[in-house]
């Protein structure tokens, strides 16, 4: 069983910055990819960014100029730095990880049902 624990959300004014964190723990042998989804009120979940084990990154067009994803492999943690936040960034942010167990089998774990709330007021 693998657990994902997110932190760093909150309520901020437009223009502020936040850094979200997500730590994975449990029966993990190797993590290949970690990333973030966001779900705005009433909207679908959208893949915002992900980072591979080789630190190759990919971003949705809506966030690429304002966000930086990074990871600490020693801590099995992914970070999502968000700058110049605006009210359209208000969402619940979920992280995910694609990992291998000791047998080499690959899994994906998403933090649906948890997430961290980001609220941006104008």
C-alpha cells in the first residue's frame, strides 16, 4: 500500500505564491513519475504538470509560465511551485505517482478523495 500526503494549500490573495508538496510512502521500490492534477469547482480534473525520474517536466499550457514542478527523489516527494496566482487557480490539487514495487510491477496511485485546497481571492 502506498500513501500520498499533500500539503501547502491555503487561501491567498491574487498575485501570491504557494508551494504544494506531496510525499509518497509505503511499498515503493522506485518512482518513475510524479505530478499534479487540479480540479476547479464544478470542473473536471486536469493534469497540470508531471516530472519523470530523470527530471524531465511537462506542463499544461494554462500553468507553464507560472508554475515549476520539481522532486526530491531521496524523499519521494514532488513539489509544485505556483507563482502569480489568480482566482482561476482556485482548485483542489491532487498528486499522483507511478511507481514500481520490488517485483518490478508498475502501479499508479492518485490522491483522489484527499487533495489540498487552493483558494485565490481577487
